C-alpha cells in the first residue's frame, strides 16, 4: 500500500525524469508569462494568463464552497484596480478558521501543474503539446497567491500567531 508521500515522491521523480526540452519549454513559457506578457498590454497578458487565472480563481471557489464560505461564481474579466489590473476575483464570506486556506488555495496549483505536466503535457504531441505546455506554465505562474490574497490572509495569519503565542505563554499549548 502506498502512502500519499510515496505517490508524491513518485510523481516528483517522473517530473524530474521528463526530457530536458520539456523543462526548458516550461521554463521559457513561464518566463514569458511572468515577464514579457505583462509588457505587451493588459489584454494580451490576460489572454496569455487565462488558463492560470481560471484555475487560480477556481481554487478559491472550490475551497470556499467546501468550507461553507458561500462563494460567488468567479469573474475572470480583467478590471482596473488603481494602478494595476485584477485578472479575476471570487467573493466569499470566510470566518477566522477558513480565511487562510481560502486565500492561499492557489498554492495547490503547484502540485496540480506538476501532475498536469507529467500525465497530460508530456505524452501529447504536435500542437496539443504546445497547448499543454502553455496550460501547465500558466498554472505554475498562477500558483502563487496574489497581492489581494495576501491582504486577506495576513491579518488572520498574524492574529493566529499572536493567539498561539499568548496561549503558549499561558502554558495552554
């Protein structure tokens, strides 16, 4: 019987065993998405980042739904937000215990992107291969929580840390 750690280790080994050209293409595409595409204008960037944006917002939606935070359907229409653009958003009503996991849900896209690269991208050929490289790279770019995600999560993280330290000082933990 395999544990989750065994399975994760096996997938990581499979990812590392991908041919060098797979890693290079993923890296160059990721670099293009993160560095070059934003310089080409918001609409070009939003189209290039679309698969990752969709997965990023769906990760918030799914976890908010599972944790009972009453999410709204995600928006993936870019909107100006001061001097920057917001590529997507999900509104929900988290509580103290659900704020952090919902805000940081996109971190789960990292293993999902690795699984996608190993089992979907790697065996593909032709234009499907190029398409799957784009999707996997976009998911990797979107796995980091956005500034807004951190704005939502940090007060709760700080509050939880303060509570933990108070309880530890009191000898409860």
